[in-house]
């Protein structure tokens, strides 16, 4: 089960990613959570106090694995041992990796670090036996790079608002272009009237809704304290429990 969670910035995708990872692990699954968002906030959503260093900080390793002479770089560097070497284990046994950001001129796409990260994501999607939950960067740029190619499901977190829905529609289109076959949405921070309108728009796009997350002060408290929502509890947790159950059924 390989799942990428995405959406417009600020919609709650990191909270959902971390909470789903914990809940699936509590169900006895071997879970690998990957922070692929440059903001790198997944650790707190998982309840990990000391996250692993971003992989992009290991410059010598990247140069050894992906570098080459005269500015050339390897398109398929060795990455099959990276999870074991650089992952950390958090609450409920969830393993975690932090990808980090690529600092280079231009688009940042053509360099050994980018080649290394792309190869790693390709490996965990195609070869890793664990359940993989990826917290992607906000927006749609990762789809242009094809880093989520081959995943089983892309979950788009949506909140009321035209920009969030427009982003969801673009994610569906670009994801389809790279061969992603299953999409689903989670609606966050919507009242009953907004929920009906957002749900209708998603239905029109052909994106089924896995569930909704109500506004809950417990999520705010957990975020301010740097705690996992799983450890804080509250109404939102019950909602995400239901989303987790529907997610597992959806992928069977």
C-alpha cells in the first residue's frame, strides 16, 4: 500500500499523513512515513521529538552514490539501504525518513541530490514492502517531476475555497498523466453547507470522498505543543479513524 497525500498549502495534509501512519501501525502494519515536503513538519504529526536529519544534508553520501566527474551524475544511484541506515523509529513503530530540499540554481531538478531523492522515492514505491505514507510538498510541482509515479492512491486534502478545489482538479489531471489510477479526497475544516458544495464539486471531478475532518480545538492544541493528534485525542481523531478504515477498504 503506497499512498501520497497532497493538496494546497495549509489544508492539513501533514496532520492527516502523520495520523494515518500511526493508526495503520497500531493495526499491526509495518509503516514507513516519508516527509517529502520542504517544510518538514511530519515528525511532530507522528509524535517524533528528534526527527532524522534530511537526506540532503548527507552531501558526501550523495556525491558518492549519485555524483560523477565533470558535473555528471548517476540517474540510478544505490538507494536500497537508505531506509535502514537513515530512518528513525517513532511511536507505534512507525519508521520515518526526511527527504530535505535541493538548493541549486535554476529549477533544482538537474543535480546529484535530486537524482538521489528521485531514485529513493522510486525505490520505496516499487520495492519497499512496507505500507508507505508520503507527505508531499504543497501544490502540484512534485507531479511535474513524476516523483509519485506508481503509487496506489493519491489522497487530496481539500478545504472550502476555490483555490483548494482548483488545486485538487489539477492534481487529478496531472496525476492521471503520470499513470496514477486511484484518487480520493479528504475534506477538512468545512461546515455542513460547505461540505455539500465541496463534495458536489469533487464528485463532478470524479474524486471520491473518503471522509471529512471536523474543526477540532484538539488539533490546534496538538499543533501548538508539537504533539501528534493521536496522543491528543478529540473529535478529529475519531473522524480520521473512520477515514483509515475506508482507506483500507478502498484499496482492497
